[in-house]
C-alpha cells in the first residue's frame, strides 16, 4: 500500500490525477492535517473517508458532494459540529465520532 499525502502532493502529471479520482477509500489517520483537504471533493467514487487522529476542526458544507460516501470516521478530531450538508449523503451508513 502506498501512502498518499494530500498535504504535500505536488505531482503535475495528468494520468496520476485521473487515477486519484478513482480512489474509493482514503485514510488520513494521524496525518498533520488542520483543515479538511479540499481535494477530497474531486474523489467522486469515495466510499470511506477517515480523518481519525488529525487536527481537523470543521467539515465544509461541500461534504454533500461526496454522494457515494458510506463511512465517515471523525474519531479523535477537533470537530464539534457537523454541517447540514451531511444530510444529503444518502449512502452514508457509518458516522464514527468520539465525544469527549
């Protein structure tokens, strides 16, 4: 498995960008993220997204663009509220949160 770091990704080749859009599972657990990675919204096939153990403190309302998302793991993040847009995620079955 290759690590994928959205924080410092700077590849300019077109083919890899096309392949990245086919990702259906993205785990950023423990990555030095402080903000929700905006590039995630181009991952139309994304079914599983884990932001576990990151410093992300908010989810943008654009989360509603991830129409295929089934699992959202927000355990051990700084997120204290969810945007209304999350209600548009009809396929979302698992919302993993940890309340302190």
